[in-house]
C-alpha cells in the first residue's frame, strides 16, 4: 500500500503516469517499496497507463491526492495512539495481557469499558453489561430463551469481547477445544463463539479480582 499511495500521490491518474519520466517513476517506486520495485515495475505500470482508456479529470486527481494525504495523517495518529495504549497497558500490568490472543488494543478496550471489576458481583453481570446475555421472554409460567443476544449495554465492550474470543480460541488450545466442542454440537459458529465469550469473561473476571496470570 505504501508504494500505491506514493505512486498515486505523485501521479494521480493514468495520464500523469503515462507522461512521466521513467527514471522519476522508478525512483518513486524504489523509495516507497524500499527497493522491492524497480525499473521493470516502472515500465509495466507506465505501459499499462498508456493503454488506459481513462479520461483526464483534474478535480478527481486533486481529490485523490487529498484523500491519500488524509489517510496518511490518520494512520500516523492511529500509530501514535497505539503507542500510548501500549504504554498505559504496560503501566497497568493487568493479568488480562497474559491470555494468549488478547492484544493491547482489545485488552485496553475491555478494561476501559468494564472499569473496576469489583463493582460487579459476578461475571454474569459483566455479560449483561456488554449485552451478551441471551434474551428471555416470559409467557405465563413459561420462560423461553433464544440464542440471539440482547444487543444492549456497551457495544464497544461487546465488540472487544467477541473479537478477542476469536483470537483466544485460535491461540489457546483449551478455548479452541471448547469452541470446537460447541460447533460439533451443531451450534452456529457465532453462537459457539458466544459460549466461548462467556467462558472468557468468567476467566478475566477471576483473574482481575485475584491478580493471577492466565494458566492453561
């Protein structure tokens, strides 16, 4: 992507690439790709541009350059935030980071949304807070539970827990086996992940209260 952005920032359209000097085009590609692309790629791209049927649209070319610049600015800001998140998480020294598959980003989202774990009496309250408890309907004396989630509570926590669970199931054999077991029982993949998420929340809740690192 770095090579593509550099190319289109310098030559925002087929017309500009076709009219470019081959040496200049090669230099742009070589620098952006750190030597991966050279003269051969420059020739291929310029020849393709010469055969392009695209029309020259200066306004669109300007819009393209500004869009790429905006992407680069936002990418730099995201990188800065990621570094800050890592620093904060290292300072917190939370045991959640000892769970295989939980990254700094997901770990930070979970901790930020839950806050003080001791304010919850049990892990099920965290599940309810995240909107991960199955919806329940009552009719007279009959209670009927459905597999779809309530979709209430913190959608950020729900997103972080659900996606973190997928990675934990990939990197931890115990969670992976649990997920496979639920799928083998005939449950839809997302439903199975939902069950694994509940297991993960209970694990995190215990770890955060005791300060113990994750143990397989």
